[in-house]
C-alpha cells in the first residue's frame, strides 16, 4: 500500500514544484519527488540505489536549485 | 481494481517523464526547465529500477543460510540497479553544469526567461 | 588479453586529469599534451585485434575455472556465451577509425596549444576528455557504457564551446545542453527497454538473444527501443531536427575546437549507427528510416549552408550535409555500400577538420568570421589560399583527392543496389556543396579587400601550417590508395550484412 502512496506523492510533488510561482519554493519542493523516489526504491528492492537517491535527489539537487535561484534573484533586485 | 506494484511503478515513471518533457519544452523560466529535466532523469531511473524489481522477491544480498537456487529464484535483478547508480550521478552533474550556465547568463542578460536569452 | 585496448581510453583521460593538476606550468603542460596527443594515433596501430573484458571476467565458455564448478543446466544454456563484464571490442575497422580520430585530436590540440597564448587551462583537458569518450563509443560493446561516454562526450563538447570565448557561446551551450538532457535520457530509456526485454546490456548478447529466439523479434518493445535509440543518435550526431543547434555549436567554437567537434559527431554517428544496424537490421524499415534521415540531413544541411554568412556556420552546415552520405552508405545496406559509407566517414572527418583549420587561419589574422566583412585574403596568404582551395575540392569530390574515391564508391553502390536515384541526388548535392564552398572562397579570398578590414595578426603559427599540410597529405594518400582504408573497413561491412 505504502508504495502506491509514494508513487502518487512523487508525481504530485513534481507537478506542485512546477506550478509554483516562487522559484525558491519550487526548488525546495523538488526534494519531495526526490525523497519519495528514494523510499520507493527501497520498496522496489534496491536499497543501495535508495541511499544514493536519498542523498542526491532529496538533498543535493534541491540545494543546487536553491543556490541557482538565490544567485539569480539577488542580482535582479 | 488492484494494480500490481510493477505496473503502477512503470506508470509513475512514464508520468514523471511526460511531466518533465512538458516542463522542459513549454515552460519559459530556465530554472523550471532544468527542474523538468531533473524529473525526466528521475523517471528514467525509476523505470530502470522497476525492470529489476521482482514482485514478492528479496533484496539481492546473499546470506549464508540461503541456497543458491532459492536465491536465484527470489532475488531481484541487480544489473539495472548498478546502472542507475551511475545514471543518478551523471544526471546530477549535468544539472549542475546547466545551473552554472544559467547563473552566468543571468549576469549577462539580467533575466532567466528562456525566450529572451535563447531567442535569436 | 591486450592491455593496449583499454589504454586507448584511459591514456587521454589520465592525461586530461594530469593537465588540470599541472595548471599554470605552461611549458610542462604544452610538452605533456603534445606528447600524449602524439601517442593517441599510434596506440591503435600497435594494438592487436581482440576483445577486452574489464576485470578479467571472461564468458563462461572461455573460463573453464568457473565453468567447471557449475551445473550443466547453466553451462548448456545461453548463459555460457554471455559476457558478464564490460567488453571492448577492437577490430580492424576500429583500428583505422581510432587512428584517424587520434590524428585529428593530435592536430587540433597541437594547433590550439600553439595559437593560444596560455596553454594551461580547461581547453586541452576538455579536448582529451572528448577524444577519450568518442574512442570509447567506437570501442564499447556494452550499450550502457556507451550511454555513459555519450554523456561525457556531450558535456565535453559543451565545455569546448564554453571555453572558446566566442560571442554568444553560453547561450548556444545552454541550448545544446537542454536538448541533450532530453535526448540522452531517451537514449537511456531505449537502453532500458532493451535491458528489460533481453536482460542484457551487452550488444553481442542482445543480438544473440534476438537471433536465437530467446527474445521474440516481433516484440513491440524492441521497436520502441529502436525509436528511442535512433532519437539519441540524431542528437549525438546532429542530424535533423538537431542540425541547427549542432552547426551553431560548431560556429561558437574556435576553429581547432570545431575541427575536433565535427570529428566527434562523425564518429558518434558511425559508432551508434553501426550499433543500430547490428541490433535492429532485422526490422524491415530500419534501412529506409536511415536513408530518409540521411537525405533530409543532406538537403537541409546544404540549403541552410547556402544562406549563411558566417564561415564557421557555412562549414558547420556543410558538415551536417556530408553526414548524409555516410548514412546513405549505411542505409543502402550492401557490404560495398557500407564500406563506402564508412570510408566516407573517415574522409569527411579529415576534410571538415581541414576546412575548419584552413578557414581558421583567416579568423586568426583578421579576427572576423563574417564573410561580408572579409575579402582580399589571397594577397595576404596566397599559399594558404591554395591549400584551402584544395580542401574545398576534396570536400566536393574532385579527383585525385579522397572524397572522390568514397563518393564514387557510394554512387557505384547505389547503382548496384538498384537505387540509382540516390546516386543522382548525391551528385546533385555534391555540386551544390561545391557551389557553396566556392561562394565562401570567392568572398573571402578573391574579391577586393574591404577598406575597413584590419590585419591584426600577421604571423600564422608554424603548427597550423604543419597541421594543414599533414591533413592535405592524408587527403592525397587516401585519394590515390583508397585500399589502405577500405581493406580495414571491409571486414566490418561484411559482418553487418
């Protein structure tokens, strides 16, 4: 059951991140599909990939996006 | 209706890929484009993981109390998982390069709108 | 086991990393880069043919130590011949292709080190990384390994453009990367479909599975895999719909960078094209698809080239158009046709590099690439003008230069395969190519010099002239003795039919 919930959160998190007007929010929200995919990989019997995805998808990439948003926004104002 | 996990997972992967392609092609904001590209990569990775998944199986770690033939029948297929590890890292590094380019272009043009920067 | 086979990929990567470590030690960087680049074309000549299994994991049929302890229901099945390791296969066709790629890489690196003031920096690093990845694409028998190097090649191509400092290069680089990040996952998805159907990523094993009925060839998933891999192929080699961005990429690089970039595209085209033919040639329409794509590339490339005003842009579009000839050779599908197509690939890589470097001298002395602002270069550099003219003759297929031989072979192949229409189109496109080249040549060299044109840098480095002469020599040698190349390529062509 829990894997279906994870799949739905992954898709909805992706949509939610893309419809945000505030880019910083969008950047942070990309962590939701990343993290739910990491848990999903655990349920799909791939624990080692889940570890990598948990770090890359739910921590590193949102930070990259947030940094890019921060850098591009500061110069604008 | 009961959908089995593998099929549902394939559909999730497909949905992520479609969302990503839509965002990459039709959204004007460059950072959102790149977020869309990240979702395409995630979708493809999920697809490959799902290929290796075995319904009702076990994780591919051989423990001392298993017999080889039982392990071979029940373990998930580890080759796709090994590929995904590489693919995740490649995806993250290409995204980092793109974000760096976007920051440079923003310094030059003062905007992150794709139509203003990439248009002729 | 031949240790030289992996060395072809490892040596440039190791050298690239070492160059970064030696940052700012200009003399050392220059010497090291030139020595390693000189070794690159020599390794394939010394290496002997064979397969290389990474980690020493041989197939069970060749590995009696492990196979002896296994039950017979494993050793009697297809598992016995499957390749468990990443496999590199080095055959005669790879030998000549990697030799030519290494030679172009050497000349490009040699020229760039002598034309730029400061040789240390990321530029040589990226050139070595790109060369290594394209070499791996040619060698690899493992389709996922191929995807990884495909991505590395894409990033290093973007890097070469970013490092060039040409106007508007960042925009083009970002555009190329965004398209690349749609196309490369599609290629990976195609790999995933193949993996899902056959359970394998080794190309030889996938073909074994399809040919021996382990997997049904009628499986529609294989069709989708074919489509997705073809999409990645189009992106990697800059065929339509990616011809615009690819030629923009060439025009935003420095001339020596562009010479190398087009060699990457040509060899990516050949490497992936051979794989597509090997796996999917049983599909009845696979050859027609290749022919249609090639014709589109030829027609679009040449007509777009006619309308451009930037030298590098013109050659970029012509390079895309010439790719079509290779595709037609592969698409005709007879052994002779494939040999001709592969020979044309070698020739095109050499000639386009020649043209980029040749027109690069104009760029070097005037710092302008817009044909409308150039003129009268014949008086400044009469000897170089002759060399560039010969390069243009070579591209158009004038005897006794090399492309004449390969284009003649292609036309003969099209007549033998009873599709003379293709031969006629090839001749027509060849004429238009020549016209486009002569128009560019006339405006740059022959017409009177515009008064506002400044000569900023009179002395062309010796390295550039040496590179041009080496390329001219290869053009003439291959033109007079085409057997040198075709004998190597014939083996592969016969195995593909």
